[in-house]
């Protein structure tokens, strides 16, 4: 019997689905009756009703519309009227900014010389970095987990030529790589210093935990405004293996946004089965800077796009008249010298507001990322604050950047210098780190780590020019302010060597060998990021501005701190999606933006995920309360021999002997 355990999301989904359908039909009938009354409240006979798809793809108030399928995905839009007379100023050169420039060139057919990218740093890429620093070593602040239903991302990269393989696109080489070397993990978590935690693909959710997830899944967005995850979940979820998978993979903390948690669950419902072993994920060959940013930069430079580095934009000045908001000037510093750019309505301005990597503090092998450590800043938060002061529709940056104790975590890049550490890695991931193929297949979480440390090794080398005898390991800790298990200091106070010692401890290296290996067999570069999960902070409507705020004539926001329907932040897709919406809306590109993949509306995915979330148990195996249980078998007899029976069987909801 399963009366007290693992009821799962499926039973409630089926019951709630039936109830929701009844409510929708009832409300529809009420609406139809209301529509058939005249101004005196009298019923009108023979009310005409016409079926038509006219207007289905009309542009919304932002100048865009959404589509699905491949009809518009393969189409090339006509050149927008008047584009040759326009200029574009793009603030920042991260993924969203470069994507906006690419869409201006490809779909907007704007002359490259009319596009100006204003970047505070001396290098493009934003958070998508990956460099070799001769004074520190290899540095990767993070990595990008991608999947096949990043509709806007792949729409972009099908058009960006590879800089490694002549005659193919970035998408081509990425597709081939992940077909030939598919990603999956052989060890998702460890305990007791390198032993397999044997999570074994199970979520281990109780009946109550499943119902809490189900309730969140069905809750309206507005009912989750300013609520935290711990407002909607309790220990039934927090003590499960599901939460270990979730929080370490996506970097969610208990105090983060319940709304964003819900959006993630709905957005990736089709990947519930791939969550335990990361078989849902796909990765680039190299770090994201070399694999994604450099091909985009070359594409734009070949098109004649103007890159202006060491140019920090401090404000955009607006003129407000008759509900129209017109960007009239850009205030900036060029090489530290005050400057300004006057604008007309023919000058389009795109601003990346906020940044998850703003103010990164860099340590090294012998220095923690604190005190006199180098801090790199581009003024993204101050820029957004200055813009937001001018109109409420420009958002509320303080909601995201005011409490770094809740938005920070720390990562580190460990580079092995010899083969002494390699056997401990191989013992856990069961693969050769130097094979050039998938290694860990995603993060390995140290389940009993006080820092909640996770680490991963992507295909080596992660850098094109990387020494073939070296392995680059990415390490991060969610809890930076608690003492470690070997190094009795908070992670944020640790040098690169000390972080390596803590990592080696959780690999299972004999404690007497740890100091020597951390000193001579590896070099580590730690990076503290104060705002890395700022976009997960609880929020309400209006805290994030629309991509094109209401009334804006020549201005749009880009990136992770803008608002776009149904998608989830902290993804490459979100950045590219906002860029596409901004360009299409402001420039009048007559092409649909691909909608967010609709798995949340697909009954097959909902049924499949309900069984997976319950660790293989069918919702129909659950003992339902009272009369519902009595009705179960008669209802199953009704569907016998129908397409409903087939769908339920195909997705393991209906099993032999149930009817």
C-alpha cells in the first residue's frame, strides 16, 4: 500500500486537470451568456460566432508576436522600412548585447557601421568568460548548461559561423559534438570523502513533499509575488534528494523567489527524468567565451560593427511627453573622461540592466578574494539605478542588489599540474579526465560538505591552448560564510590553495597528503561574486522592467533583469530571447519570436514527469481518500479501448492489471 508515501504530482495533476476543465467550461458558458446580452440585460437570439485565425499573429503593444513550429523559424524577414537611416547604441557586450547586435545585422539588416557597442571593460563577453591570466592561471567564473529547447539561442547560432571549422555554424558543431559525445553523469553526489552517495536517480520525495511541489506548480504568478521558496516548501522538500539535485544544479537558496522556482519547474518539466544524471544537458566544446562569444564577436566585426571598449555608460537621459518616452542622450566615461552622445528618435538604445558578475573579486593561489584583492566593476547596477529614477516602468534595481549576503556565492578554477590528483577524480567520475570527452557530465555535489561544495570537469581542454597534461576543474560553494570541513575557515576567507585543500578532502585524498598536493600539484583561482544569484531574489510585478517599457520609442532593456513571459533567468536562452524581443520590437522586424517551449501544456510531458517524480510509481497506484478510490476502477473501465488508455500506457501511468 502507498497511502502515506509518494503520492506524487500526477494524481493531483489528473484530478486538478479535470476540475480545472470543469471550471473553465462553466466560466466559458457564463461568458457566452454575458456576451449574448444587450445593454439592457436582455438575451439576444442568433448571436453570430465566426471561426477564424485572422489576427492570431498581430503584434502586441511592444511590437512583437510569438510563434511556434518551423514555418517562421526558417523564414527571412523583409528589410524593415527606414533601417538605413537608424543607428543603434548597445550598452554592454555580454551575451544579450552581442545577440542584439547579431539580430540587428541578420534580421534587421542594419548596416554594421551603424551599430555601436559600448563596453566598460577591455574585453567582450560579460558573464560568459574564460581566460588565461598569466599572473593567476586559468579562470572560469561559471559554466553554461544548455538544452535542445533553447529556441532563441539556437535560432541565433545557426547563423553564426564557426571560427574553428570552416563552412559550418556554431550550432552545427555543437549539435555534432553532443550527438557523438552525449552528456550524462555516472556519479551525481558523494558523501564521506569521495564515496558515491548512491542517489541512484531517485528523488525520495514524500507524499507531502510531492503535494507541496504540485501546489506551487498550480499557483498563479501573482500569488507568489515577494514570496520565498521557504514560504511554500518545508522539510518534506528540503530534506529530499530532489532538493539536493535542484539547489546545486540551479544555485537556488531557500530564501530565493518562489515565483522563479515555479517558473523553472514549469519551464523544464520535460527534463524531470534527466535531472538526476544530467542527461538533459548539453555543453560546448570549450569554455563559453571561446565557444560562444568569440564567434559572435568575429561575425559582428566582419559586418563592420563598431566596438568601443573602456567606455562606461553612467546614464541614459529621457524626455517624457504625452506617454512617450524618448531616450535623448547617453552619458558615459571614455577612458575615465566624461563624454556624451546626443540621440534622436532614429537612434535606438539597448541597455543591459544589472549584472550577476558585477564587482567580482579575484583571489589567487595565495590570496583570498577579499581585502586588497582585485575588484572588476562596470557600473551596471549604478546605471540601472540612474535610469530607474526617471520613471517607475524602468524597474526597481534595489530589490535585487541590496543584500549581497543573500545573492553571493564563490567559484574557483582548479588546474592540476601533474597526475597525482587524477586517480581520485577518476575514482568518482569513472572516466578519464584527459580523454577529450565528457568527464563528470555535470556537477558532482559533496552532499555532506559544510560549504555545499560542488565541482565539475567539462571536456578537456576547456581552453584551445590549454596544456594537454593539465585538467581544469570548476568548483563552487553555495555557503560561503561557514567554516569548511578540512579548512576550518569560511570559503570567502580562503586562498586558492585552501579551497583546493577542502576540495581534495572531499575527493578522499588522505589527509596527510592534502597540503602537499594543494601546494605543488594544483593552482587555484577563486572568484567571489556578490550578485551571482541576484535575479533569484523575491520580486513582484514591476520590479523587473519590460524589455520594451510601455511608451518607449527608441529604448529597450536586455538580459537577466528584464521581464519576458514564461522563461527562466540564469540561462543563455533568457539573454538571447530578450535581445530578439528588443530588436524585433524597436526596429519593427516582421518575424515571430519563438515562444518558450510548451512542454508545460503537453499532457504527455505532464504524465511522464509525474511518474518520474514519484520514482517510477504510477499516480494510479496511490490509495486515494474516500469515494475517489471507489470511483477509480469504474473510471478506468470507461477509458478502456480509447486513445486515453493508450496515452496512459505509453507513459507508464496505466499498467497491466489496473483495468
